[in-house]
C-alpha cells in the first residue's frame, strides 16, 4: 500500500484531501498526508458491542486513546471537524463479520445502520510530525512506506469479549534520537504518548523485525535501536478475538483525517 | 569507597550530616545520604584557569551544568546554603598539580588562597531521588555502591586548555524503566537531564562495563539496557588534559551536600 508517486491533491489543502478521499480518488495510506492534522484509527461497532469496546479503550489507554465516540447512528463527528462523514472519509475500510476480515472497500454508505457507534482512536502519525520537526528522520516516511506494526506478547486488559495482544509500531533510531523521541512523544498522551519498549524485540515476543504483521518492513541499521510505540491497530487484534457480528475499521495506515491540528494535542 | 554499614548520623538531618563531614567523621561517598538535598560536583581553580573553565562549562552543559560559581577567594557559597564552607564540607577532596592526582584528603583549609574560584556542578544523585520516587530500583543504591562511571569517546567542546572525553554514569534498567527514566530525568536539566546514550556501550567507546573508570561496577542483567547520563566527573578528565598548576576537586561520588532540595530543580 505504498503511496503513488504522483499526489492527486495538494498535501496541505485539507478540503482537497478530504474530497479526494470522499470521492474514492485516494484509497492508500495517509502517512505524510495533511501531516499537520490529527489522524485517527477507526472502529465502528453495533451499540451492544460498543459498550464493551468503550470499556476496553478505557482500560488500555496507551494503544487505544479515544479522540471521539459518536452518538449511535450518527455519521458526522462534529468534535473532530466541521464536515466529516464517517461513511466516506476514510480512504480504505475493512469489513469484519464474526471476527473474520471479509473485504476492503472505499466507502460504507450502504452498510450504515442506526445502531452503529464510531470510535476514533489517536494515531502515531500525529507525533511523527513532532519528531520530524525535532530534527529526527523517520525511515518509513523517507521511503514512502507505511510504518511497520507487530503483534507483541504484551496482553491488553480484557473488557467483555475484547482482549488480545498489544500491537506496536516500530521506528529504528540511533540511541540519542531514541532518547529525544521519548521526550517528544511524551507530550502527546492522546496519540499513544511515550514508547512502551525499546531494544531487544524478543523481550516483547517479536522474533523477526523483517516480517511485520501490518505495514511495511524497514531496515534497522547496526547502530540503531528499534523503538516501539503502542499502536491503534490493537483493536483489530481484539476484534479477531471478540468476533462481533459486524465491525468496520480503517485499513492499517489509511486513517481518518480530522480538522484538528496535531499541536492542539500537546500536553505542555 | 562503599558506605560503612553503620551510619554515624541521621541520614535526613542535614546539620548532623554536614557536621560529620566537616569534622572528618564522614569521608565516604554520599550516594543515598541526605537524599532529598541537591549534591554537587566540585572544581576549584586559580582565577586565571577559572575563566577558561567557566567557558568550558558553558559549552558543555550536559556534563557540566553549573549550580554556583564563587567570588575569587570566597570560601562560603551563600546561593547553595546558609553555612557551607568549601574548605571543609566535601567528604573527600582530590588535589591535582599539573594535571596529576597528588593526594586525597578530608579538608583543604591550609591550601586555600585568595585567588581560588569554586565551581559547583549538578550531580546525578539529584535525579536519582526522583527516579526512586517514580518506582524505579537503582542497583547501585540497593547494593550500597557508588555509581559506575566511564570515560566515553564523546568529546567535550574545548575551551582554552580544557578538553577531553565526556564521562558518563551508567544505570542498568529494563526497557520500560529506561523510557520512564528519560521522562523523569528530562525534568532536571540542571543535574545532567536526560540520558545521552542507551544500549550498546561500544557505540560510545566503552568496551567493558565490568571495568568502570570511576566508582563501582554493577551487573547488567540480560533483560536490561545500560542507560548512560553525562557525569560531573567530566571536568576531572579535562583537568588531566589542561594540567593547571593547582586544581582541587571532590573525590568521585563524595559530593558537596547543599541546602537546596532536589525538587527545587525540577523544570516543570
């Protein structure tokens, strides 16, 4: 799911970006797209399962920091932007039935129901802008790739049927950069905050960095340390366990872009 | 230089601690002694060399964060405490002539001169209290040892004759603790602040952690990462290079204890 070499819109023009996504002209990942805006992971569930899932997010704030929860049946997300329609404004959706991934598609208007509740969960793309502005290079951004994500052996705290491993995103950094990255991302608790691990991947159950469970692999150089952040794809692993009759998510990396600026989320 | 098993004063009674040091009854390291108070590294130089050394500290704020600089010839340090006499209140002094370590002794009253200037430099013991209060265990504290210190291959920025390697202190921590330690120590820029390296010691020129250049070795367990902070012993390495006719320092780990509380140094 690499970005096409020619952008079909001005990267900084939010209305143009949203229109391109809404009209199905942008169906790829959104790393580096409208990068001063808050992007979010999306989980849509029927009201019954939504109540369990809300408790799951409350108990697991590092992978599942909630930016917004919609009213049941409501397709607009007014706290995140003036004109966000959850049925059309995610570049690529995943449709899950009974915990199985059924299909990916670019809009979900015909699937909408009055009992569906939308959850928008903070995304590491928000702190990536702050890392880049702090002078760090992120290899997956430089290479136009999606970030590498892995299922770790760190369990989430269960709520109702939702449980499973914490999914982590990984960025290779030199030691001094990793220290700076802890400082920078600590300011953003609503988008996963500080890393949850660094160094030896096997200590968190990851045995081959070249084979991510989601996203694209990037090289880790000999003088670099892999640094791991809790990831908003964690709910997708929990959905596999919970097997709700219907669930709709974003495709990993293809996020909902909101009107909010990343700088609005900084805690100090 | 391990602490004796029986303390000769109440650890929290600052006047008693200072009297014990002043009277030569405490000549050991001060790790864990009066641990809510700011402790400082000490460098005393003739006025001529002091001017160069002041620029050295300004250029190397991570290893040499200045807490106080005395007037020439003045033995009291009023900005650090009501009754601090630099001639008697360091547990153990080192006397350097022409860059060579000549002797260690418990007071320097007979060496004092009207042209001597005292520098007090922040010490990692200040942030160790904050780390312990954050729930971290520090092995050297648990074992009653002095912290392990190493000459790295990271050069300082020279000023006049002062130059040399950055000396670092090392504490082994699990990854999640190392991340927490970056957060906690970032709040204390006047006492070295965040670590300057973590992980592979050879990347900063340290090839055997079991052989520290100063202080005591501690074990690094397989699931731990060595975490390195810039250290206030760095000036002692620079003094070896600069070879001033006279220089007086503290012995590594045997610090000047001030009246200030560590919590007064927290930046937010």
